């Protein structure tokens, strides 16, 4: 997984998602970026097609929420950072914010 990001020149991957009971979930185009200098992010790629890396990057959404059955509207992102090998899922569940390290 991490090697796949590095091969594409990415240091950060962001997977935006949303979903709710009765409607299932949706993944937005995945954004790959890299640090340019100390803090700036530069987009490396943004893609919608599904490949092995895309399925791996999306996995925390489906592992956590499945088909979104029984959930209010949830909107969030899964952020993968190669520097610290960290995966964070954050967003809003209904009106409540959440953030969870799922590394």
C-alpha cells in the first residue's frame, strides 16, 4: 500500500466519502499529493477509476461503515500520510464531528 503511493510520487492520499442509511456510500475521486518544500502540498494525481491501490485506500471507509445501514449522513475523509505511516478518518456523523486514527 505505502509502496504504491511512493511509486506514484505521493506523500499524502485523501479519500473523500459520504453515505447514509438507505442510500449507501460514495467515494469521491481520490487525491494524491506530495509535500513541496516544508508545508505546501502539490497534487500528483486525481483519479476515479478503480485499481488495487484505490480499493486499498478506500478500505477504511467500507471496513468502518459497511453499507452505511443504520447511520445518519456521514461525510468525511480518510487521509493517508507516508511520512508517519498514519491513516486518519475524520468528518461529521450527523451533526457531530469525529476523528479516529485507523492506522
